[in-house]
C-alpha cells in the first residue's frame, strides 16, 4: 500500500483544508473550517474572526508562503471574486476614496469615447476596449501585491503558464484563533530531537528526549509548556496512516488554552540517521559552523567535498537536485524556496554586523529573523543547513562557485574552504 505518501501520490486541490479535515477525523483538534464564503461571512457577522487561507495544489510539497491569506475583514473583500482579485493584483491604496471618484469620472468619459468609436465603426472591438479600460482602472486603484510578484516569479522559473497557475488557486475559510503560533519539525538525522519555533513571543527551541537542549530567547511559563508538549502532538499527527512514518514534516500549529490546534502539514525530509559523532575539535583550516541541522555521510570520516554555488537576485536557473548553495542578499523568495528542497548543503549567513566574538548574539539574531515561511524553509528543507559568519567567506566573495569540505553530525559541523 502507498498510504505512507498518499497526499504525494494524490495531490489535494486544497492541501491545507483537505489534510486538516483528515487530521480532524483522527481526533486532532483543528480550528473551525467553513464550507463556503457565505458561511464564513455568517461566522464573521456573529463576532468570529475568519481568515481566507490561500490554497494551491503545489502547497503540500512545493514552495511555502507564496500566496497571501487575508482576513475577511479586509475592506477590499466583498465576495470571492474580489478576494482573488485582491491576491492577484494587490490591495486598494489608502486614498481609495479619491481614486474611486477619479475612476468613476474616468469611466464616464470612456463610455462617451466608446460610443464615438461605435459610431465611427473603428476596427478595435468595443467590448475588448471596455475590458481593457476596466483593467486600467483597477491597475490605477491597486498596488501590486506580494502574491502577484511571487506567482509571476514562480511561473517564470518553472516555465509554468501563469493563467493556468491562477486557475488552480482557491481559498478555504478558517476561524482565526489567537494563541501561540508555532512550527514543529522532527530532526532529520537524530532520533528524539525536535525543533520548535514559536512565533509570538519569538523563540527557537531544540528538545532532545524531552529535555530542552537549546533555547534562543527566554519564554513565559505557558510558552514553555507549549514547547515541551509539542513533540507529543507532532507524533500524533505524523503517525497517522496516510502520512509517511519516516518523513520529518514541517507542521504548523496554534497553541491555545493548553491545546495544540493543527494548521498545516508540509512534506519535509525523510529521516536519515547519523551514525557517527564529531567528537574532535576543528582542524587547522576548519571553521566551526554556528548552527548545524543534518549530517554528512558516515562513509566520509574526513568530510564530503562539495561545490557551492552562489544564487543571486538575477539567477534564472534553479539548482539541480543535490547541489549546494549560498543564497545572496536580495535573492527572490521564490528562487530561494524552489532551490532549498533540492539542496544538499545550504549555507546561511549571519548578519554581517556580527563578528567572531558575537557568536551567541549572531545565532539568536538569526533565529529571530527566521520566524517566516522562508526562514523555516532555509532551516529544514535542505539535507544540511549550516549557519556561518559572512566574514568566513571573505576570500570567496567574488566567486560564483567554490569548493568546500564539510563534515556534520547533526549537532555541529566543520567547514574547510578549498
């Protein structure tokens, strides 16, 4: 039976909603999900907060955070059509009242011009002319949104027809519960080790065999209870029949009143246990990584030699599977997302303001900036993720590709630049 990868073999049209309903049927708490826009509006009118969560078939095993998920209270949303328009073309500008007035005058004038065109039997089709002018009015009133930019970049990089992409986009309607939002991931090479990122207050924790092995920022008692209880919740979801028991998914949840509520399941890396410990100090030419997740192969006791490619904002080609990369500042979110799942080693750089003496501060600052879809992807989608000082690569700044030798045991790693 292929139930272990059921949702990979049968990609759902709405991964967030369909997987959540499967999880709910198996006794896991999930916020209320409404069957339609109309039902969601009714719930909102009764005092509930409702979020329209963007859905696309690629969400389960693709990029994260591509399309926005607005609250229904957004004044631009009047119906499902306006909701999709909001996501595709951006939000109304702050001075929308003025722009609506200008737009009304603009369209009144255009109607007169259309009649003139009809009377003089101009070649341009009048209906097409009306539609084009309507779009010009919308463009005048709207600012481009992140979703539109992301979708365009995604389609460009993959060679996908953007119109077909948008036809598959939809929304599901969820009650918005106000608790502690968090992301939970089982370690990909060390059994019993879990990574928990709490979004508010921002905290990154590593638990190993039930004990806190690392905590980036101090957290109140209720957040610590949420962190300590997260592995049990995670394993209940992970062990359900339609999920792979060997996969280390990225699970998003909300913790409220002592309970974990399931929000999303994203396919992660398969568990590949490390069978050696890096119990020696770094060699003469080796640099100790600030952070390590994932391991090199045990059959390479001295490390693996890899080629590292730099990805820039203008990079057009997605790296091949198994390549190692360093993502430069300014790289587009979509290129980064598409590259990360394919990567062998992902080199992440601490903020350049930090020097070697700022080791702990640099690590905490990096985790603070990692509470986002892209931040989570950088940490958990590649086979190995390493955090380094930018100054470690000063001599390689002008090289688009360079070689390095890496050895990592899932807890620490050493890098030698060749």
